[in-house]
C-alpha cells in the first residue's frame, strides 16, 4: 500500500492502492473524524482514481483550505502523475 502524509487536516496519513487499471482497490485514513474518513474510504473503493479526484478535489474543511477528501484527491493525483 502507498502512504500519503496529509497536510492541513486532522488525519495524519492516507494508505491506498490503485491497480493497473487505475481503480482504487484499498483506502484507509490514519486519524481524522472516524465516521467521515471511513465513509469516504469505503465509497472510493472500486472507483476509477480520476473519477475520485474529480469528485473530491478542492473540498474544504472549515477555513483550512483543504480536507481529508481533498487530501485523498491529491494523493491519487500524485500517484497517477508518478505512473505517467
């Protein structure tokens, strides 16, 4: 599993896997609001990474300028960029 260390959120890290077809096959957050992060993690499994990025990119949490979902979008974008 890849680990992405978050910035500006209550969660500390996101662990995820993306298969060769760019499908998210695993996702879990370390820290953050348990109900929200577990819900987001379950909802993205089985989805194309690019679709998850489009749905979650730019979602703010209060005045932080980012959120756990936005950090997941950034993590997935970083992974797709590394594969390009």
